[in-house]
């Protein structure tokens, strides 16, 4: 009595670390007409300290342009950045680094993560755990349930572990439509495939005209972690490399240019004391960062994902593909060509990829001529 409070709405949930019995409690204090200065009540409460250090994406392999784009994406108030790639490609790692960057630059913004399972603890953001042992269906229901819970917590920024099935996808869209910044992951071969994959999860609710909106999806990222050869024991690459097919060896040679010589290519060596006999020194990120602006989104709707991707790649300022970056590492002698199909994608001939792009654009002109298509 006398505080001016008319209602307190509580929401709470266990968060990681579960074994320390961590809990997250959210109180929304609703004042009546009579407002009492709450300064005294705030004494003794502490702000969460911002994470130490500063954002460094370059040292793990992201390019300057990619780092710049990622930081631009997280300046959005709404929209989802979707990170695609296989398990173990560092998607959660980069989401955590960006989350720390947000906590440093926008203190007071409320963040939360839903992860299956929580692996590393973020001191600045509550993390809701989903057991790794759940069946796909139970995990989907747990994602959806926790997302609805987090929405009641009035967060500004949500990291959603993975958009994995129709239930999570429609819950994600509801969250995205309330207007918050989100980061999430999907398992697709390249970033452009996230769009048709989402649509296929619920063709009505997740129709292209609904999801192809920069306010709903504000960044598309594809990433891999690739092994970098040890400088001390890597061996010259043999053009008859028996580990690869003739088709692929021939394809590698089509990538030669004046400054890309096959004689510079190296392969995994026997190991040495410098690399603890692994043959590789470290792993680095190979990524493609796509800015889904209105032009790209309109292309997705009008021409479909394949043509939209080819058209995007003909822009002078677009990021190169992961295969192009991988082949650059190969011709620098830093990556074994054998790892390209295993870690990135099948090596196709340089000319084939160029022709594929040209064909796609030609098809587009034909479609325009006959009055557009889908
Ligand atoms: Zn070595």
C-alpha cells in the first residue's frame, strides 16, 4: 500500500547453468495514477557488467566486409539473421560474439538465448536450455514453449538455437512479427537455401511474400570451419592425387589464373612437432554473408531462390561464394584441395559455374520477355 503499484506481472524460468539452480525472474511493475519515485528501491541493485574485450571476427577468418555487414545487421531493431551450415561450423560461436558486441554497445537491451544444449555460459544473457536427449518432436515443442515464454519476458534480442521444424518455424515467425532482433541457425548447404527451406516448412504461413521481407529476415550467412595446413610439413600437391576423382582433379585445374598457379597447391603432410603431428595448424571460418535487401527479396518472390542467387552474385559488391573462397585458400597453398568437397562443397569447373550463372540470367530475360514467371 502506498507504493503506487497496482499490479506486478511475474514470469520466471530455469536458465543455464541448471546444475547451479540458476533462475531468471522477470517482474513488470505496473503503476497506478499515483507515481512514487523509485530511486530508493533501486539502491543496491547492480547493472550487469558489459562483457570484456571487443568484437574480433577477422582473426577467425571473417573478411573485413563480412565483419562490417554482420555488425550492420545487428544494428537493426527488427529482423532475423540466419546462420546456415553443418553442425560444428561455428554458428553458435559467432552468435555469442555478436551478442557480446550488442551488450557492450547497447547496454540495457534485454537479450536471451534458447539453445540445445547450452554449451558455453554467457554471463550477460539468460540462456534457456533444451535437453540434447529429447526426440525431434519433443525438442520442437520445447523450442516453441520457451520462445513463447521469452516473448512474455519482453526481450529485445533473441538467439534461437535452430529453426528445425514447422512448429519452431511458425513460432519464430510470430516472434519476428512482434518486432525484435533475432539470430538463428539452419542446416542448409548455402545461405540462399534458408528461404525455400523455411517456406517448405509451412507453405501457407511461411509463404515467400511473408518471409521475404527485410524486416523479418535481415541477414543470411553461410559458414564452414576449414582446416589450415601446417606451414612446416605440408607437401606439394600431386596433380594425380589418388584421393580425388579425375573429374575433380580436372575441375581444380580450371581455377588456374595468372596469380593462381597449381604449383602453389599443397596437401596434408605427415605432421611435425609444430602441429603436434596433425598436419594442420588450426581451423578458420570460410563464409558468405548475404545482405537480403528489397531487391534480393523481390527476386526470391518473383524468380525463386536459384535465379535470385545467381542474380545476386552478378552484383559487383556481392560477397563471393564459400567455394570461391575455399579455392583461393587452395591456390594459396593453405588448404588441402581434398578438404574442399568434404568441408565446403563439390569442386566444379570454373567455366561450368560461370556458364550456370549466364544461363540463369538468360533464362531470366526469356521470362521477362514472355511476361514474368514464378
Ligand atoms: Zn606440421
